[in-house]
């Protein structure tokens, strides 16, 4: 299990948990929606990033859905740029959060994120991918993985994207305790429920459950060097 950090204190707790148990790893990050008055301090984060069993930098990124004010979105972009500067100094994959603005609002978070990643030679995963097929192709061009979770069990919006993507570029996740899949939608999500995302992908791609489970597990180990 990978325990994903979303701010400093949350990341610290995840690191402590990972160091206590054999089969838990941690990532360290500052989520774009969290603490929008908090400047990014690379000095305190790099100390956590260098801790034992910390295998990634994230969750970081852009979110124009919950953060609607233009000035707050601008702050997100500045902070994300600072985070990418740190990412270039460390050899750890990124867990990137990206969510576009609500329909009818201005702001294209995926396009901004893609522009930030160009020519950076970074690696990682776009977690809980909710972009378009065209955006998925651009992330593939940047050699990023795409992460899918319980969302795909209660909407067909991403079916064509999943069919298009090579299995070698897909990761599975839960985003627990959020986004529980059918048949648990609306309830607390659990890591165990990742199997429902695997079943859906197997169905869409005409593969066996075991093939999807084994390959996405291999992809995770490869990206995070577990």
C-alpha cells in the first residue's frame, strides 16, 4: 500500500506509518487545494522526501474545480512550479493531481499541467485521471502513467480512453477513503476495493482479471522502484 501525502503533517504521518509496517510505503506532497495561503517550503519537504520508504513526490498539481478564484489558481501555478523545481533535484516519481474547472468556468488545468511538464524529463502518474482522450495521449507522449480508480465503475466517460491506453501505462488506485466503486459508492473507500477497478478495466479491454492485476502491479513496482 502506498500512503499518499497531501500536506506536511499528513505526509509526516504517512512516513511514520510506512516505517512502522513492512508492506506500506509513503509519498510526500502538498495538494493544490490545501493551505492556499501557505508558501511551498522546499527545505522541510526535501527532508521528508529523503526519509526511508518514501518512494514518490505528491500529491501535487493543479485543481481549478474546487479552487475557482483566478488569484488562487495563479497561486497554485506558482507553487506547482516551485514543486517541479524541487522534483528536478530528486530522483522520485511524481503523483500528480489535475482537475479542470467546472463546466462554464474558465481555466484548463490539464493543459496548464501539460505545459509545465514539457521538456522537464520527469516521470510519474496522473492520478485519478479525469481528462480527455486527447489529454491522455499528451501525457503518454510525456511518458507518464495514468491512474484509474472507482470512478470508472459508475461512469462510462473514460471507457474509450481506457480501451486506447496500453496496459503498460495504466496504474490502479483507490483514492481511499474517497471515490468508492460500485457496489460501495457513497460509503468509505478501502484499499481492498482496488479490485473493482481492475475488473472494470479487464472488461473494457477484453482481458482477464489476473492479467490486469498482475500487469498494473508490475507497473507500480516499476514506476516507484519497489
